[in-house]
């Protein structure tokens, strides 16, 4: 209600009608109006027709990425009831929507007037339980790569990175990759994050540091400046965002969205007219 009051006041001060969408909390427990408070919210929005116009009614699923979860049908039923209530009260929304990426891909009966694809726009599956990107006709569009900054031979028993959680088992070659947790590389993937270097998967050796991490190249010859691919669509055998999610004990959403502003973006296949 406080947000609606703010919008109404601002719209009247500006002499304009604000377009608003009312969100219902159908079970996620995050933002949105509780069902018990819905009649009051709808009534006040309709009474302020001089200042606001209800253009949409919406909600958000909590467990659409878990096939068969009982909350899915429960939330859908509540949402439909709240939509019916608002429309009977006089609301004339342009759109009704509740489907996120997993619901878009697996619950056609939940599409209503539009769907909100988030992670699917990256070409990433919302959940391994639902299927791989290929299962849904998706292809990951984001690749994260760096250039090997340094290559050097070290002896057996040489510690690597903070805490020496990794110690070389024999004389070997180490490669320095110049990205770290300040760039969005999860520190939780220390010792496990996969990287394609020199045509082979390597694992982060030791801890991920602020600006860099190390990989053990063994006896392979890799020159400084060689490409290190942290994740991509997998076309060249490189790891995917899901592989990093598994290594860090998180979800692919976090992997692709946490890459920071220090990392340059290179956009490919752009339409030069747009």
C-alpha cells in the first residue's frame, strides 16, 4: 500500500496517469501483496483512477524449476483467483503473467498473456533437473575467456596460491589466468573450477585470488597469451556455466550474472543497423 500511495501522489503532482502492475505474493514470500491484503490494494488502485491505471496483474513462481513440486499448482490456483477478483472488481489489465524461464519452457498452461524469460535468454537451462539447454532448443550465448598471463616451471612440492591448499606432486608447469573473484569468479570454485587451456580441461589449482588464479599444465607446452576458456556453449569442448555451477556448489544463474564490470564485453553477431 505504501508504494501505491507513493505512485498516486507522484502521478497527481505530475498531472499524469501512472501505469502500474499489481503483484501478488502467491507463495514465494518475497515482494508482492499477500492474498489477504489483495482486496484493499485493488480497491485503492481502482479508486485512484485519476492517478493510476492498472495495466497488469502478476506473480512469480517459487519452485517452477522443480518438476512436480506441489507449490506450482498451488500458486497457479491462487494467482487465478486473485486475477478473477481484480477483474470482477473492475480492473482491466492489459497483461497477466506469472511464468519465469522454467515455467515458460515446461508449463504452457501458465503462460497467460506473456512470459518472463530470464536465464533462458542466456541460452542456459533453468535447472539440470528440467533438462540441458539442448533439450529446450537453447544454446548458451555467453563465453568467458582470458589470456594466459604467465607460464613457468616449478619444482615438486611447490605451493600454489594462498594457504598452499594445492602443492605440486612433481616438477610441473603452472599457468596464471588473470581473472579472480573481483571479476566474479567464485572463490568457492577454488581447486575445482574447470578451464580449457591448450585443448585440455584444467582445474583451478589452489585458491581463486582477487585478480587471478593458477592452473597446473603438467608437462604440456602452453605459451603466454594462449586462450583460457572458463565457460562457453561447449562447442569446442570447453566447460559450460553449469560446469562452473557444479564446481562452486551454486546455480548457473549466479555464474553468468556475477561477471563484473572490469571484464570487457565483446558483442558478436550484432545487427549493425541497431
